[in-house]
């Protein structure tokens, strides 16, 4: 069993050689959706913070923030 708190960015990868089975359950009748690109780059998070949590360098992050409307 894996529980993700509401609003936490996450992803799952099936590393096995067999199909995976999931039973999602949501705490709301109308669950939301966050697109990772916009969540990371269309914001005012510090470029250094994003660089520490991704494999991107500062130049790439600033370019993506410029395209997606984030604060550089």
C-alpha cells in the first residue's frame, strides 16, 4: 500500500516484468490533476531549489521558466 498526501507531486514506475494492478482512491469526489512541467516551472520557486531536486542545471531551468511563465 502506498499513500500519497493530497498535492504531493509523485510518479510510479512498474519495474517488474509483469503487469501492475492499482486501486486508486481519492479523498474528494472531484480529484485534481497537476502537470509536472507547470508545477515545477510556472511558479516563483527559486531556481537553485529546483536544480537541487532535479537533474537540470540553472540555465535549463531558467529557459523552461521563461517558456512557461515562471519567475526567473
